[in-house]
C-alpha cells in the first residue's frame, strides 16, 4: 500500500514554514482534493473540477496559566513556485461548503481520529458529530496504530480550549455516543470479543447473519401474500370509486364554467348599456352647450350686418363686437375641445362668424374713413377756426377729439377682430388731420409775422467800411424771438397731444406720451386746460385692454404714421426762423436756446416726430447762424485787401460790441453755439492781424501791440465771465507782451547800439577764453571801452529823450505810451545793469556811470 501523506515529514515542514510566525505547531498534514457539489435526488454528486489542497491540524499551546489551548484546521494551497501558502476560507461561506476528498479510507480515518483525539484532549469530551460509523472507527483504531500523536499541555489544572464548529466544518446534530450508548456498545463488543481479533472470521460471521436476516425477510413476505392480495383488491375498488368521482366532478366543472361565462357575458352587456346611457346623457349635455355656442343672436346679427354707426347706436355695436370676439375665441382650441373643432357644424359656424366679422369690419372701416374726412372738412370750411388778420387763433381740437373718442372702443374691437384693417384707417385719419394742422400752422405763422413789429438790424457787423455808430445803435428785436417762442408754445404741445391722442386712439401698444397733469414744454398748463382731459380720456379708453409693453414693430409703425400725420408742418416753422434771421441774425442765439429747451422736454417715444421737428429747427437755426458767422469772417478777411493799415483795426472794437450783444441773447443751451462762433471769429481776427502786420515789417510790432491791447481793453469785462473769451484774452495778452518786448528792444538798440554791441562781443568771448584775456583782444581793450563809453554815454539824457520821442512817434494809441515807456525804462536798466556787471568783471579798474545814476536820470525825465 502506498505511503500516506500524513507520514510525509517534508510536507509537515512545508506546512510549518507556511504558518511561520503564528507560534503554532503542526499536528498532522495530509493532501486532499477540493471540490464543491451537492447530492441530488438522483444520488449523483455534482462537483466542479478538483483542486489540490493540503489540510493541516495545528495547535497553539497556552502561554500561561488561565489561558486556553487552541486548535486550528488550516487549508493550504500550492503557489506558482510550488510553495505552500496558507489561507482560511472556512469561516464564512455563502454557498455550499467545500468537499475534501482523501486518497483512501485510511487517510480519511486518520484525519478524523486525530480531530477527535485533539477535541477529547482539549475539551475533555468528544464533539457532536454525524455520518460516522462509530463501530467502524473503533475497529479501525484497534487495527491501525495512530501515526499522529497529540500533545497535551502538562500544566497544572484543566486547560480551556476553543474549537469552533465553523473551524472544523462539522455539522452538529447530536452527540456521537452518550454514556448509556457507550456502555451498550461495550457490552455488544464484548459479545464479539472472540471474533474481533480475526477479521476474516468476523466478516464471515457478519455475512452469515446478513443472509439469515434476508432469508427471514423473504419468508415473512411470502407468508403475507394473501394479506397483500386483499389490500390490493381494496385499493382497486377505491381507485374505481375515485375515477367515477373524478368523472362526475369534471362534468359539474364544465357546467359551472358555462354558467360562469354566461353570467360574465350578462354583466358585461349590462355594464356597456349603463355606460352607454351615461355617455349619451353627457353627450346630449355637451351638444346642448355647443348648440348654445353656435347660436347667433338675431339682434347681434342685425347690428353686425346692417346696423347704423351713429353715436346713439354705438353701445349696441360695441356689445355686438364683444359677442363676436368671444364667439370666435370660443370656437378655437383650447377654448373648444379638439374633438369638436373638426365637426362640420363647428366649421360651418366658424365660417359664418368669419363672414360676419369681414362684413362688419368692412362697414365700420368705410364709415370711419368718411367720418374723419367729414370732421376735418367741416373745420376747414369754417374760417373762425383759424387765425385771421389782427387776431391770432390758438388751435382748439377738444371738440374734434371728443367726437373721435366716441369711436375709440369700436377701434379697439376692430383691432381684435382684424388688425390689418387699422392700417388704412390710420392713413385716412393722418391724411385728414394733416390738412387741418398744416392750415392752422400756416395761418398762425402768417399772422404772427404780420403782427410782429421790429426794425431790421444790420447783418454787417465787422466790415471795415461800416460806420462806427451803425452797430452801436441796434434796435430792439426781442419781439422776433418772442414770436418764435410763441409759435413753439402754441404748436409743440398741440403736436405732442395729437401724437399721444393718435397713438392711443389708433390702438398702438405704446405708453402714454404725457402723464396726466404732466409738463410738455417746461411750463405747466401752457397749452390749454383741455390737454389733461384729452389724455385722461384716452387712458380711460385703453385702461381695460391695453398691454403693458410695446413692441419695436408697433413703435416703428407709429413713427411712420406720425410722419404722415405731421409732415409738411415744419415748413411754416422754417418760414418763421428765416423771417427772424432776416430781421436780426443774432436772434438765432435766442431761438436756438428756446428750441433746445423744448427738445430736452420731449422724451417719450410716441413724440418721435416732434423731436425730429425740433431737431430740424435747431439745425436750421444753427445753419442760419453759421451763415451769419461765415459772412462776418469774410468781412474780417476783407481787411487784408487794404494797402496800409495803421492803428487799431475797426473789427476789434466792433467784435466787442457784437460779443456783448450775443451774450445778451444767450438762453438755455445756446452757450455752445456762441462759444463756437467766438472761436471762429477770434481765430480769423488774429490770423488776419498777423497777416496785416507782415505787410510792413518796420511797424509790425507797433501795429500788433496796439491791436492786441485794444482787444484786451474791449473784452476785459466779458473775459471775466466767459471762459472761451478768457482763453483768447490770455492769448492776446501773451502776443501783446511779445510785440512790446520786440519793439522796445529795437528802440533801445537803435539809440545805444555801440554800447550793447560791445557787451555782446564780451559775452560771446567768455565762452571761449578767460575773462582776464578779453582786454587784450582786438577791439576790446580798455582804450576801446573808453571810446565807446564816450560816444554812447556823453549826452545820455539826450539819447534817452530821443528814445522816448521815437517810442511816441509811431504810436497811434496815446493811452499806451505811459505803460510802454515804463517797460522801456525797465528794459534799458536791466540791460545796462548786465553791462555794468560785465565791465566790473572784465575791466575792474575802469569806472562807468552806475546803475543808480542811470535810474535817477530816467526817473527825472
């Protein structure tokens, strides 16, 4: 027989190496095959492919008194290199536990016997096991010497050891043998004491006893045959009764099934009839409601197809429109169930309502177009509505708006019925009212010009040939700007009101132009008491149906309609502007400020055309004023054509007069307009002045300083309050100082040329040689210095007097002489002081008149 792996010492040492570090000792190790499987009803074992494993029993001895000895059943497997590795997967298994198959029965008995001995030594008793033939185990134990010895702890006292059932993988049901069973087993074994030692004799004895038992069983079976036959006959009779009963039950079951099917059929028919009754009732109710929707009241049909549109019948027309709008909406999904929408009766009724709508919209549109034209024709034919000779008439549209307001609600319903009909109506309204507005503006502007008395002021302000008194005695032309302001005061609020009324009357989805009690032109209540009433009336009309927001398309359409409504009226405003310009061009400044004030007050979107009108007026005024400024600049430039100019140019004092008048006319935002004119005027004046000065270079500086001084003197007061003029004032001051310096230096060098030329030579040489070497240079010796001083300073008082006379000779503005002479003396003293310092440094032994003597001499003259 092959050697058992339980005796393999190398295997044992390999197992100890695998659990090294656990302080456990291997009691037994044995090779097994691992598989999984269960016993089915067929008695065959289903298993997976077997895997080689090693089962090892290890013992961990107690370290001290009071501790328990522990035993472990370990499973080891072979790694890739053939080395054993330990792992314990015996504690928790969610599937069927593994099966360990030994090589033979001896290996199985040895491992089981070793486990039992360890349990007995550690626990002091045998565990509860099943599936083991105790007799067979006992016989095998007596015949085979155990190859595995268990070591017990020899310490004093009992040893407590923990061996869990999961560690051993043993199914516990009952004790292997009890004390009584053990005694019976010993008695039984005692019976066979004589034969146990001889296995073959014992086996033969067991075979004989087995054959005896089988023979006894066969004999007993043969003796009981009559009883068995009787039982079989009873079973046959019972089977026949059961078959009959089963047949009857089958028949009853079929009948019951048919009855159940009949009952279900009857219940189904009853349920269908009941549901049909309920549905028919609901259908009749819905059809009644639908018929009520489809019914057209005769009074509304008559009103929509042929009713009058006078004021007395407007309430009936509005009610008919409201009914028609509601009826059309009621026949549309989702107001109408989609199941009804495709019914022929609904389609026919919808077509009938559409026909009623088309007829009513056509009749109402035709009536309103004729109505608007008749209202305007009636007003135009009555001359009392317009301004007449000697009487300015403020346009009054209160009655017109009142009559139009009667049909405001009708227009709203027309919009809801057919929005496309509003386009022709808006054009008809704009065309009719445009005729009225243009007639009113033309008559008012003509009478305004005729009734305004104002003398015409000259348009030539800066011409050289114009007399000095012509611009100084300008007539008062304030009536011209007042007339323009009156034109705006009357018509701008009127146009804004008409724009607002039109926007709301013709159902544009835009906010109100002017809130109730608002300000249209910067003055509360300046356009009559009817404005608030008109705006409130329109707001009341739209109060219930107006939408909160406006769309860009509606706004664009509104601006196009306002263009048609107000186009052409700007010509009468232009006529007033041109008329005012001809009387006094400077009044453009006042008119510009007035226009800017009105323009800043027009912020609402619906007043788009009014803003355009005011913007065009502002541009027209700016253009006319620019025309005046350009003409004045040409007048200044004409001074270049004169052969010789002496003294102060005429346009400089005239510009001061013009600027004073322009400042008086400034209103509101016209400051920029005036400042731009100042910039253009002064720039041309200074350029022209410089050009004229170059025509005679000998007297250029005198000419420049006199004119720049005159510019400063004439604009001194205005420059203190007008920043733009202050800038040019400082520019003129700088130019004046430069001209004075050049002219005074020329006079000084003319009288004392040798003196200051000598000083200049010394200054030039000081850059190249030392001061001590200068007296030895040619022309700069001490003798040369004495000669120069004798020729220049002998009779110095006469030279200074000659210098004064020369300064006075060509100066036309006598008032400038004292300041120029003071500048001249100061400049001469500064130059002489520099000369004296050079002499003291270069010629320390030479004496010259001191600066103090010169200052006293100049002061005495």
